[in-house]
């Protein structure tokens, strides 16, 4: 099965399934000499770990990562970095009774239509749990970005119809149990939490919007046509399960505007060429402008809900209903933040190497 690798030079290949033995990633193309240890990866994995609040699935996984290769005496050695996380809290019983009933909103039917033989336990390879591999790759990419003082940060801007209004930039960087929503507007975060918990009580789920910002990226990343930086970012973000839309900068709002309103005019700031506004989200003509890169994703509600839904029985070929049991997030947005950060970090790292900002063989 293809489609498991992200990046062209800095490449992340993920493996594993929700109820299989383990999940992980192989990162190839990372230059030698990068200081890296297990804590760098574990810190990022802890941000997406389940069971940390009532807002997440109660599946209790520690998600402890083990590095198998690619590190020698605390630094990368230029060979593939393999890292693995073993599944510990697996309960497949809830899926045996519905294995012939495709769950609405999931890939059960489409994956079976394509492959025939399909791991239906917890969504198998299509589960949100496989994003552990994304985060492993992103953690290593973030360490590469640190060598150039580039930072990737994400936050939740909307849950349902509740939007963040007063955003504190310092709050964006904080992953805290005091703010499990990961919204930088504390008042909005409290409302979002109540909405998620109320929706959970009804046996339903809710979606939202997550924003990721890249600070410090230089101008000149991206290719003119098929490997535009924003195209590659959109490709990476759409590779995350439950993402149904991507916008860069002003995004869909630009369709309502005149060019005179949203064109980013140029200026000289501290001796450098910048733009007065940043409606383009830091990418113009498919190439980074040196301004902050801003991307947002629309995240659909978790499709696994306990309310009755209509489906079909693939064995009898008759219409029927389904009530999904098991352990699921009532809202994916808080835990998708580190996954979105990781996906963009991989793309930025890859383009930095491709454009010559980072040497492909060794950190200098």
C-alpha cells in the first residue's frame, strides 16, 4: 500500500495500526550531527497522548517511544532514524460485532472496497492513533528547525460555533492540563470545554478549527508549480485523518475581497524586505516570503458516536443500524494540534534542505 511517506529529501515513513502490536516511523534524510535524544520525541508525543483529560478518549496509553537506530552518542549519524511505540491498552471486542457494518464517517467501506482484506479493529491503519508516526517525524523536524531559530506552534481557534477572540500569543506555546483545549483565549477555552463535555453526554461529537504558525522561516522556500510550499503544506495537512479543509493566510475570506483590500504591500523593516500585512499567510507565488506562515485546518467531528446511525450489512447486503461502542474522543481538535504542527514541521524541514538552507549531509 502506498501513500505512507511524507517529504522528498527529509522523508517520514509511518507504520502500524490502532490495534496492532506497535506504531512508529522511519525518518530518512536527516543530516548527521543533529543533537537528538528520546526526550525530544517523547515531549511531542506527550502532547497528543490519550487519556489526559475528560476531553479525550479514555484509552490509557503511555505512548513511550523507543529509538531503534540513527542516533550515535547523542547525535544523528545520517542513517535512517527508526522509532517505535508499542500499543498497550488494546480492546478489540467492540469491533467484532460490527465488522460487517461500515461505520458512517469512517473509512471502513472505502478501505474494504479498495483492498478487500481490511483491519477493522479501531479503524486499523486509518485510525487517528497512527498519527504517532507523524509526531515522531515532526519532533525530529522541529529539532532541525531549531538550528535556524524556526518555531512551529499551533492552537485551537474554534470548536463548534465558539471562536477564540482575544488570543494571547504566550498562551499558544503552553501545552497544559490547565488548558486541555489548547486554545489561547482562556474565556473561549472554558466555553469550548463545556460544549465538548455537553456534546459527549449526548453521545455525539463536535469539530472545529486549528491554526498552525511558523515563525522565522526564511524567504525562498517552495517551488514555482507542483511543489509550491502551500501545496505541500496542504498535502501534508490533508493527510491527517478528519481534516476536511485547509486554508493559508486569509484563505476562503479572500474570495469576498478586492485585491486593493488584501494585497500584501512591501516595506523595509529593520533593513529587510517585509510586507505590511500578511494576508497571504507568508507564502506568495508558492514560495515563502519571510513573513510568518499561517495555515488553518477544518477538523470534522469524530465519526465514532454512540447515537444510532443507518448503515448496511456487507454480509447480508441489507440496510441496518449501528451503535458504536468503544473509546473515542468527543472532539479531535485538542489532540490534533501537535499532529498538525508535526506535519508542517516536516514540510518546512524538507524544503529547507531542498533549498540549501540546511546541508543535506551534516549539520554545520
